[in-house]
């Protein structure tokens, strides 16, 4: 960790926005770039006064499905934007990077901290803590994901924000029919791995005996080393309960392709009949 590493902060709503200095992050981020927020585009995107557009890397705000045309607004989309506006609009911020710095649109992919004197509020953590975003990591942008997962777990346990809505619930790997209807959407799915094995250039985690129609997690063989480096032996996950996050596609049933270990969480094995 750099000596000047990023500061965490907490938000106290009883007296308004309160930023408190706390110990530095355990993850490694770059030295800060500074700026000021001109406007909020959505629950995960900021526009700075210098013209830069910044995405809150690691946090996925609620968004309507592609092609959504109903009259009613998609739940929590506006709430997330309004919360980010309250916290960050007009504020001085620091941008710190933990991976690829820009996307194909030229947007900065940064961890963003609201600055007030020597105090810092980590926007990603705060939005996730309030239940207004989910953790969303990339193979080339994995810094601080463990800290964000901890914040998400707290919000989910308390059913805060989007976690109170069935639209954002953690899905069951057994409900293949529902998962099929969720193709092309970002989801969290839990279940017990029935088997793990290799096929061609990929490793597969199957959640039922019929691998041709069950929910499956697929990992390219070239990515297996990243999982092993984090202590995740994919073939040893057979029989264990896991939570996986990612985009659902359809290949012999619903599937999530996992590219990096932060997408898979091994869960407490409470009982064989829990799912």
C-alpha cells in the first residue's frame, strides 16, 4: 500500500453528511488526481468541470434492461442518481486507479473520493453500503473488490435499497426457468455445485446432473491461474455452495462466464437441504 493510500469514510445521516478520517484501504490504488464534480449523469457516472467523464469502477448502479419501454421508471434508477447527487454534486474529488484507467468511450474508470479537508468519502463504498449499487468487477480492474463485497453483504443483510426489491434479489441456481428469462442481465446466483470438470478449453461448474440444461458457470482455461492465485481451486468447488455474479447468457441453459475470482464467493455450508 502506498504511504498516501486512499482514505475510507462513513456517512452519518442523522446530522447530514459526515466524513470521518479512518485507516487507509488495504488495496493498492494510484496516487490521486483531483477534480470537481460538475454534474451527475446517473448512479455510477460523474461529469467533472474539466470535461472528464468518470465511471465509479466496481459499483453497478440500477439500470433498466435493454429495450425497456414501460411508462413506469425502473426501480432505484432515480434513487441512485439522486443519492449520488446529494453526496457528490459540486464537490472536490480525488480519482484513484486500481487497473485499466479508461474504457472504450474514454471515460475514466476510477475509485472516487469526495474531499473535505483531510477527510475522504469513498463513493463506491457509500453507494453500495446504502443498497444503491452492486459490486461489479472486471478482470483488469479488481482493486478493492473485497472491501466493496463486505459493504454489499451488509446492505443485503439489512435489505437496504435495491435489496428489498425482487428485481435485484439473489437468484437460485435451481430456478433454471427464471434464469432463462433473465438472459442478458447482470445477476447474482447462489446454489450448490453438483460437479466440476473440464471440456475443451473451459472448466465448467454444473449445478445439476443434466449439464445440457442446468445453470452453469464457465471459466476459460487461460483464466484458471487467476483463481488458483486467490486460493480458488475450481474443481474442489463440487459439493460446495457458492454465489456467482455476472451476465447471464444462454448456452445449453443459463450460464455465467467467470473471468476472475472475485465473481465467485464460497458460502457457508449450513446444510445439504438449504437450497
